[in-house]
C-alpha cells in the first residue's frame, strides 16, 4: 500500500508542476500573442506605429502581408506586417499658452522670523 501512496504523490506533484508551468508561461504568452494580433489587425493607412526595431513610423500603404512605412519625410521603407508591434495614439495638439508672468517672492510674515 505504501507504493500506491508514493505513486499518487508523484502524479500529484507532476500534475501541479504542469499546472504551474501553464499558469506562469503558456497562458500569459497566449494573451500577449492575442494582443499583438489585435494590434496588427488594427493597422490601417495613416496609423502611427512602432516596429520590432523600435522605429516610429506612419503607415503609407498596406499590401497583403507587407506595409510601407514613412519613417521621415519622403523616406519610405517596406516592412513585413509582422514587424509592427504597437500602435501609437494620436496626440492632441495643445494650444500654446501665453507667456507667464514671473511670480514675486513672498514677503516673510512676522511668524516666519
């Protein structure tokens, strides 16, 4: 009977080990892959993107599994669509604020001395 208990312990140990591996490695990797697939599906002409090389660019055209990116004015490069890893949110132009007046130093009051 002792052998049956040891076998059960070993099976439980390996079962917990496999469950831990799934929870710590496989599941998060699947979530990252799904998120990356959503990003790549959302790429459209005019989108600001970041590539695997860290290049920030604007999508000019999409041709099947390839995208043409503009990385500088009139500098266009063809990339595999899989090279796109992030979409940049368009930034809202901020209205410039007028010049600020310098603040005057405050006079110490009687309690500050």
